[in-house]
C-alpha cells in the first residue's frame, strides 16, 4: 500500500465513527448536488470516495430501484460506518481505490465525488480513471457541502492560488483527464463543479 493510501486510511479511519455527527446538517446540500447530476431512472452511478455513504440515499432516489448505485471507499472504517447507518441498503459498497476501480470501461452514467479531489494523490490520473468507467456524455460532480473559503477557515488556513478546486486550476485539470467542465459554483453554502465525459 502506498504512503498516500496509508495517510488517507489513517486520517479517515480515525474520524469514521463520529463523522456523521460532526456534520449533521449536510443532507440537503448532498441532495441538491445529486439533483444537479441530472440522473434518470435506471442510471448507473458511483459515489467515489463515498465515506459513510451520505450521498447514497439521494443517489438511489434519483436512479430508482432499477438503477445501480455503487459506493467506493479506500477506508474500511468509513464503509463500516455506512453499514451501521443502514446506507448499504441504498447501494453496493466497495472497498476500492478510485485510482484503480474494479469496473468495466464505460459502465457508468455518472460519478459523484464529495470532498474527493483534495485527497487524490495523482489528480489528473485519478480523474482519468473516473472518466474510464463513465460512458461518453456521462457526468461528474465534484462537491463539498461548504465552499472553499469556508472550508479553509474551518481548517485554520488560507486559500492558496494552487488550490486544485479553484476554477482556473480545475478546468484544465478536468480537460486533461477526459472531462469538460460545464458548471462551477463556489460560495459559502457549497462547492460544486460539474463536468461531462468527452468522447
């Protein structure tokens, strides 16, 4: 296991048990971001880096019982917390690295990634892997329930020009990874970037 993986697992593993109680009011923001993906009944969607599975209920509601909902995370403790919360009933949970997904090419209609991009060790390659498993014309949502400035303040730091989530950095990063950004919002209430998988 790489040092990057070990760091991610240690960071989230230590926080998994009380993760949901630390952020109890995020549900509406997750539901609103999922709605922006434009999912339809029967679609196949992945929550990449699903954590405790907070996006799984709105994803299931969007695709219905005929759709497929997958949640992939690198940290076993986060997936265990998802099971304790009953969110495994909304989708299939996978212990998997989003850098090497156990999925066929072009097998999904969409990917949802909450708080994901800051934890990707090789963002361009990792976003390319997400593009690999999404059909051309499929969608990607990179989301955080609070905006960049609010998150930085919560963490006691300043936003820097090299922040991957800044639009001038994220747009070319996505373009180099097989995605075309179609929408970008970064305010106090949330961060959301939407992209379409290029042909």
